[in-house]
C-alpha cells in the first residue's frame, strides 16, 4: 500500500506524544514493504528540538506553509491507497478539502479523542476538523476505545470507527544499564498539563515532600516556574526518545498519569506506559476504565487510587517490583508493539475498503 499521512509531527518529540508513535508505526509499515509519505508543517518550536529529520525507508515532507505543500500533497494522494489526516494536524482542514483528489481510502486518526469530543460538546471550533465533523472519512481510527467510539459516530458523524491504541518499538525501548544521573526511586516522563496537575501532586509531589530520602525525577516540557519543586525533586527539560530507555531503566518505579478528559473516558493508554513496560520498569498508574485490558493490575502494572495505596506501592520490595516489571515487559512485547499495531492497522484498512466493518 501507499499511505500518505498529514500529521502534527514526526520529526520532533518535544512536547508531544505523536512523534514517537508515528516513528514506530511508520517504521513497522516500511518493514512490511508499504510506502509511507508524511507531511509535516515546519513549526518553529519543533524545528528547535528536531531529533529525527528524516524517515528511514519512507518520505518526510517538511513544508513552511500549506500553499507551498499543496502541489506535492495533491500529487502524492492521487495514487495513494490510503490518506490519513490526524488530530492536531496544523493543516488538517485544508488536507480534508483535497480528499476528493484521491482514489484511496480516506481515514482520520484521532490521537486526541477525549479532547476532540470535549471541545465538540462545548461547541468550540477545532483547528483540525471542519464544522461538518468526520462525515468525509471512510474510516475513523481512535487512540481511545470504549464509549468514545460510539460518541465519534453519534456526535461527529463517523461512519466506521475502530480503536488503534498506543504502542512501543522494542528495538528502541528495551532494558539498558542504569545511568547515575537518571537514577530515581520514582520518575515521571510527561509534558506539563494543567488537567494532570492534581494527579501529579497526589502521586509524585506529596510522596516527595513526605519522604525526603526519596529521589524523584521528572522529565518533560512546558513546566512552569511555579511548579512545586522540592529539594529531592530533579528535572530534565527535554528527554529525546533515544534517552527514554536509560531514563526508565534507571527508575525503581515510574509513574503514568492520565489527562483529565482521557481518564474520564477511559480506554486511553499512554504510549509512555508501553515504553516503560518494554524497558521492564514497574509502572504505577492512576486508575481508569479499561486499564485491565492492556495490563493486569497488581501483576503487570501497579494501580493506585488513594494516598495509602500509593504509599503501599512505594513500599514494595525490589523483588516484588522486579516481578511486576518482568510481567509488564512480557505483555508489552507480546501485544503492544509497533509491529503489532501496524498489522492491526492494515487489517482495519482492508476491512474498511471491503465495507466489511462490524458494528463497534
């Protein structure tokens, strides 16, 4: 297949979760002999932290503005088998307007479904979707499963919907030797977000303040000056994907905290959760509906709701944590790899093309 994608970013992992996922998925598709072309607007804040300026085996098109990209975009989609437009694509609406130029399957991949549904319900305009919603697409893929799939059909006019969850590339994310500057009792990798702040305070900052002997390590972008740092909390502003394995492998426990809208909908596993699991690091997560479909709580992942449950996890022995880490890694490598998702994607595309889609 020839697959053309209009997305947020492939070239930079700074401040977003899209790039790492696309790298793994595109790499797996290329390995399966599919042709992949990815159009990305050359945004200044990504250009300043660009850690993958080319797509191995595929084509990454960086363009300064849409009018300049338009001739190439029209040419590429003309003989494409599949055209995918993603959430938060800066030129998503413009890309949707040229879908009539393709003979291929028209797909929207919402990698931010809870945000999309929440904004749509409030009547707020979305920069990546026109006012008519998702009616132009043959298939809508969602990073979030569960009831979100029904809502995409009911409220945004999606015809065929299916989940395509996060994943991990085990050739990149695997257990490595710990590094002293990344060593921590509890770590967290995530961009700052106000709707995660209360959970971060509960799972990370409270234990840091109450247990001064612990070493806490946070990595991510956009943290404000007024963030409640403590003497035992350390910070890494930007952690490129090449450093993720060392970061996770140096962590006794790593934290997964879900954004508010995603936690309310459920069925929205973070890509970072799969990365940490693939590194054999035990993951402590907040609780949300559907988490047990990805990892078994208490065996492959550690889930907490209350301060007491968080403290109980932090008090587990090294042997108990290692057992959870091993089990989580086995589950990630068997069911949540980028290659596995690429196979799922191709199967979904083939079903949609044949108009043989079961009701979700």
